[in-house]
């Protein structure tokens, strides 16, 4: 019922020319239509990657945005600007929470603004190592999910993709276990969705795992009933490894 989704977060990597070459290689090597594929390059490569993806089923996403449509916000990009290029936008990534002090209220505004403009948010939630060790994983993930979606109708909530990304697993080579990710997603993400928006929303929303995903470990996650794919950082920067992840998921 839920189509698998593999999204690549290129972070602050790839010039427009490099992004174009990577997108071309991914487009050429893609051998399945079972999995929805989303590429999230930096803003400066969106236009070039958009041109490469024209006429293909691969979707484009951004990595962040402001919640206002326009205004005196030097250096920011608005949903109105993004929707010319993108269908998706990553919001609340832990690197934005950590390095740019994004809090739950800012992320809530961004999620609402994205939906208002027809963009699909890929909302990232996840606990730090200290929170995990203190036994706070469930409470942190449930609160981040609830706060980011506050004020949405069930129909709007249904239009969000959620990525469970334990902060200690991002870029560390130390992925969560499939069983652990499944438990957090089933109990604390889908559970929170059910509590606030109803069981149908909890069953319909796609939830991804993110954190050191590779072609070698992706099967461990996508075989789980609550996990619908992955948000991939490092391994999305090479066509071979990103395609490996997609084809293992199909
Ligand atoms: C990410 O940036 O969202 C991510 C999961 O990174 P990595 O796959 O490199 O851990």
C-alpha cells in the first residue's frame, strides 16, 4: 500500500556540474519503478539536476527552506521559490537543529508552509546519543513528531514523509539495528500519528530510516513492516552505492 521511497541527501556536496553528472548516472542506472527515488542536491544544483531529471520518474527535493513566502530574510529560500523545481523538501534535519539552532516551532512552521505550497516535507526526527543513553528515545521522537505536526488536519498529516534518523547514526558508520529502528518507528512515530490523527493516518504515512545506510545494510531496514525506505546521506553521493540501495529495496 505504501510505495517504498529512497531519498538522497547530498548535504553541502556537489557543484551544479557535479550534481548534473551524478543525477545523469543515477537516471541511466535505475532499473526499477517499484521504488520512488528522490534526489536532494544543494540549492545551487537544483536547476541543473532538474534539467537532467526531466521526463524521468526521479523526483527532486531541497534540503531546507524558510517558512515565509518572501521577505527580508537574507540568505534564505522560500517555498514559493522551491516549488518551481521541487516536489520534496527535507525539514528538521539534525544538522540544522544542531548547527543552525532550528527548534520544534521553526520546524512546525516550515512543515505547514511546505504543505501549503504543495511540497512534501521529509520531516527528520531522532534522538542524540546522550538522550538514548538516558532512556529518552521514545519521548524525544514522539515529542518531535507531535510538535512538528501540531495544527495539521489528518489530511495534511497524511501528506508528510517522516524520517527516523538517530543522530548518533548519521555519518558515523554506526547504523541502528533494523529491530531497533522498527520499534521506534512503530511505537513512537506511528503511535504518535495514531494518537493525534487516527489509525488511518498512522498506516498511510511513509516513514523512512536514516543513518549510515549502505547497499549492504539496507535490506535489514526495508524488510521491516513499519519502515518504507531510507534517507541516505554519504552513500547517496556515488551513483553505484545509491543505486545499490535502491535496487536492494525494490
Ligand atoms: C543524512 O544525512 O540524513 C544521513 C542519514 O547521512 P548518512 O547516511 O551519511 O548517515
